[in-house]
C-alpha cells in the first residue's frame, strides 16, 4: 500500500504577471522538502481573494497563497484573522536592485520609435495614450499617480486610458503600438521580453519607479506551525542548491529572503493611500 502524504493546497493570484510555471516550480520544491502532495489553483481574474465572495481562508479551502501586495494590504486593512504573512519572499533581479533586496519596481516603458522622437523622461509623455493593468495595481497605476503628483501633475496628464487587464498585456500593447506608454511590473518585463518578437528589443525602459513592497506569501492560520516553518526553511535555502538556483534564475529570481509586515507600512502605505485618486478625472 502506498504511503498517504499530507496535501498542501496552494493558490496563485499572480498570473499572468508571473508565468504559472514559476509557481509549479515552487510546488516542486515544497513537495520535495515537506514530503507532501500539492495542488495549485490558478486565479488570473483578481490580484487576491475576491472581496465580494466567501473568503477561501475562512472557509479553510486554501493553505497557502501568492498574491499582489495591493491585495494583501487591503486584507490587512480589513483585519482578516484567517490568514497571516509567511516571513519569506522572492528577490528578483533588476538593473537597479544591485543590493539584491526584496521588493520590485514599476518600469515606465515606451516603444523605441517613441524614444527616437525626443521622449526622454516621464514628463515628456504628457497627452500620450497610457496602458495600465488596473487601477488598484501599485506598479501599474498607483505609483505613477503618486510620482506625477510629486511633479505637480494630476490625472489630466494622461491622453487616452487603456485598461489592459494585466502587466503582460500592457507590455504587448506598447510593443504593438496600441499604447504609447505603460507602467508595468518590473518582474513581468524581465521574463516576458524573452518570449516577445526579437526579444522585445523595441520596448525601452524610460524610467524606473519604486522600490515597491515585496510579493507577499500568506498562509492559513490553521496550518500547523511546523509546516509553516518547513515552507519558510525550504524557500530560504533554495539558492544553496545549484539545480534549484538555476531553475529559478530563468524566472529572474535570485533567492528568497525574510519578509515582515513592517515593510507594508511607511512608504508602501503612502502609495496604497492614493486609493482616492483615479486615473481619470
């Protein structure tokens, strides 16, 4: 008789910002380290649990989840006691992340043709058509609004507003010239350019905004403590094994690092606080 293994029920809300293969790889690591089975749910319609539906953590349908920082900060604001932050997060490569710290950035991108017409800074994009993933995205919308506000601008800065539905779609709209510029999650751009025509060489990063708070990994509070600790230990030590390190490098992940609730306060909360300001006026 085969041995019955425990099952870890996982959901990712991070696709298509990240490829689902990244989360399949993480589950491979956890299955090996915890000697368990895993199941992966893929939810691309929301950056976190749907606020108008029964909470999957309270209903005990999910053990572990990957979600957007904006979704986690909303959950914190609503004080959902059915989940907690797991103290670990991925560290992604970026040209300005020279210290290899957790967090990510918002890349302001244009087509190379735009760069050739003397567009050199964010302010040169006044009146241009803007693609964004959704209004609640920290990297796709909120940090852009905050940056423009700091420069004395407001929502009248934008030309046409094109809601793409995802960072990947925003990048593709710039590449195909459907949009003149976009703000995209830097980790999306890092991976997706490798799969675009000519390696996405016609997409130019004009400026980089941030650092934004790390991607939260959350767990059901009912999950046994030893399982939580084992998950954290397994992820923190991935970079010590060359075979795993090389596989994660394909997705731009350098390592996993410690995380805490404190990083979602301060500057991160200030970006989140722009919830009252909208792209259109």
